[in-house]
C-alpha cells in the first residue's frame, strides 16, 4: 500500500486525536512530561486544520501519523537561550505536534513525516525549518538529527508542567 502525506480535514480530527492521545500515554510511560498538561488540545488541532497547517500520514487508507507545518513565525522561537539560530532574520517554518501510532513503531513514520513536511515547505519557498521537543524526547531528537537538524539552544513553550525545550533548526541552500 502507498504511504503518503496529505493535508488534514476536519473529518480526520478524531483519528488525529486518537494518535495524539496514544502518543501522550507513551510519552508518560517513558518518563517524558511532554504533552502531560493536556495539550495539544482538540481545539488546537481543529485550528491547525482550518489554517491549513495540519497534515496526516496515510498508510493504505488509515491515518497513521500527524503533524503541523506552520509557515508563520512564532514568538516562542524569537527568544532562544544557550545558543542562537543560524539564520535568525530569515523566514522559517515550524514543524509541530508530530505523532504516529505507537502500534506502527519501527516503520520510521516520524522520519517520513518530517521529510515530507520539509518537501512541502521547500516547494513553497521555505529554506529554514525549526522544531522543538522536550529534553527527554530522545526519539524525536534522533529523527531530527538523522535528517540534518542541528540543536541551536533552549526555548520555552506554553506548558504548565515543563516548559523547557530544545530548539532545532535545518537550513537548506537557496
């Protein structure tokens, strides 16, 4: 079966939230406080869909992964500690809320999601990509590093449990 990425619709909302809920449980089991304050919320994902930021990974006819590609800057990324962005004054896209079905573990779905989102952004003229993740989220750190993202410093997000995250950046040639 074909595995591909497509823009999410509101019809995908339940499947996306199921994936996020399962990922949240897995994060907790691994001692990672990320997403344990309840975010990302259904309202956030619905907004991502309405803004055209939300994407789903399809395997056959099943939604097996989700992420957002935000093409607008975010205040959270403006203030980086313990480092700096390589291209601080250039436009960038943010990869957010990446999750895949835990039952599909070992199929490199996270790497597939990242790679395809980079392609989507590149086709829209984006050459700089950023994402953040918790210091304990080793799988997402590895995915980014394997693709070529570089840890640039620490950013602080809106999280009631642990707001300290690692900021990663990928810079592609023009």
